[in-house]
C-alpha cells in the first residue's frame, strides 16, 4: 500500500505554514476610543497616534470614520485591520446605496454586521485585532455599541476601548446623565481624554472629537488638551517617605 | 521553527447567573444584568434572557458572543420550523433542538451555560438545564452561570425536589404559587450577589402563566 502525502493548498490554515496566514500579534496599534450619548446624538473621541510597539510611529492616524449616512466607527487596535474593516463597510454601504430604495443602513444594522464579521474571524482563529465603537442616530433614535476582537458586543450610554475602560468608564459612570448638552458632552470627553493622556503611555496629545446627529457627522480638526504638571503632590514626591521609590 | 502559540483566547467569560423555576401552571426565568470581563464591568444593563418561541425562553450566561450566536441560530431554526409546520415550537421541542445545536459544536463549543424555561403542551411549567456541549435534563428548577454554585444549594433546600431516580417518577415541579416563586427568585439573586462578584442583585425576569393570553414581556426588578 502506498500512501502519497497529499499536498495542502497554498492558502490552507492547517499544517506548518498556517501561522503565517493568521494574525498572531498586532503591529501598528491605536489606543483608546471613548464615546457617549448626548442630547442630539453621539460624541466620540480618539487620539491620532499609531504606535509600533513602544515607538510612536504615526502621529496623524484618523481612527474615527463615518459609515454611510447614520453611523460613526471608531477603532483601537491594529490599524491595518481597521482599514480592512473600512473596506468591508465600504462595500456594504455601496450595495445598500445601489438598492436605491430610500432606505439606508442605520447604526444598529452596521453594528450587527461588524459583530458578525468579528465573530466569524474569531471562529476561524484569524481575528481582526480591533476593539470597535459604533455610534449613530437614525430617525431620532440614538445608538452606541461596541464589539471586541472576539465578538463580544453590547450597547450602552457610554463605551470605551482598551485603557478607556479602566480610566474613562468610571468617570462616565459618575458624571454622565441623559440629555447632556454638546458643550457638557465635549467637556466630559475631554476630561476622560486628559486622564488617559496622563496615564496611558501609548496616548498622545493630539486628538479629534467626532459628533454624529440626525443632520450628519462632523469631525473636529486635530487639537491638543491643556495639561497641568505643577500639582503640589508631585513637586516633591518623596517628601513624606524619603528614600522610597 | 517551533510552532507559534496563540497569545489570544477565542473564549472569554462574561459572567452572570441564570435561574428558572417551574410550577404546576407557571414558569419563572430570571438572569442578572451585569456583563463583565476579568475584573471589569462592561455594562450594567444587559439582558441574558432571549425569547425563543411563544412559550419558551432561554437564559444563558458564559461567553456573550457565543450566547448571541446560539440565540440567532435557534431563532433562525425556529423560523424555518414555523414555515414548515405552521405552528410555534413547543418548549420540549426547543429543548431538544438546543441540545443538538450545542453538540453540533462539540469540538469547538459554544461557551454558553443555558437554562430553558416555559410551558409544555399541557400548560405545565418545565425547566431544562444544560451544560456547554448539550447534555440536558428536564428538572423542576435550575441555575447556571458564575453564581450557580451559590444558588443551586439554596434552591435545593427551599424547593426540596423529589429524587429523579424514584419509581414511579414523581413530579419535579414545585407546589409553590407563582408569587412565592418570584419572591424566591428575588431572594436568590440578593444572596448570590453578596458573594459572587460577577452577579448583581438586579435581574431581568419573565414569568409564563398558563392563563395568560399573551406571551409575557421581560421586565426588571
């Protein structure tokens, strides 16, 4: 009996060559995205950094993009995977427009689509290494949801990815309330982003805030937050315990 | 070259507890509303309950993405059933479908710990309890999820179900009335939330009653 070894096809995910075909680690990454619902819609903030490990390689990465007429997508994690997701969504919106039936995909539908995409990639052990935030308004109804790289998704009044979950969510839980005005919403987001700037080493001081309402989406030009480094407690940090680190 | 090990896990435990209690002509199903990951809370307001058919509701805790996929899969199969049979699936039928669906992914399981509750064809309460790969059993009451180790002994104590090994088989459904069972469920979550960090007191709860004309909505505490 002679069994010749069967040749695996090139794009196979089994066998020793499989690992080069799957995502193992992220390379160029974006850090937190923070978003909240306010009176007229959704406000979302993200800085513009693209880190290559510990190097700050890219400083003008737009990590928030409009999707169709009603939605806004923010992403943290691998930037190239975000760009691929934008390509998928481009095709989705194109087909939606080509129906030309007066209907358009709302944020709920886009969020559902993204969840399915992320989950199916996780099932194939080849994830898109992103945490996504999807917000929007359609027919007066505000929607804000998030999906992780393994497909965990939920919607809430305020969401954040990565470090934002640890540093921004507690602030939002304390200070968010229904029907925030635009100014209050921006102030709250800036408060969160400032804490992230102080404490997240991959954050940079160049951010954008995006707003989406029934009328449409606007994204601010890049700007910096004012920071304060003269806090008394940090003037002489070892005053109370000389010799400690 | 040594094979690379994955530095990510396809699974996560988003926590939470589910409970169901069957009575002579009712069934109460409840689940808490917290969704967590590790030591973080993702959201405080998430329903783990899903209505699969008119008289059948599933509460699931575990990995939320798998739970959601499972709910969609069952909803799709139920729709096909309705088209083919011109009627809703009964609770025992859905129970079998859930078991088969879970076993289908025996070698890459849905990390979903389920409790199915509803009324059977005679209007009697029924509860089915599952593990992640589809083993199931019809019982009088059950709990699954992170708080189940705390909840189940308490339910055993309060509901005193007769052994399933007895011959002739004795009814496992509780003689308690609906209001008492609902009260018990509220107490159960109050207790579990004291000691299980993934379970909170606040729950979504639905109750089937034989006499109700309309399928009940799901309401919070």
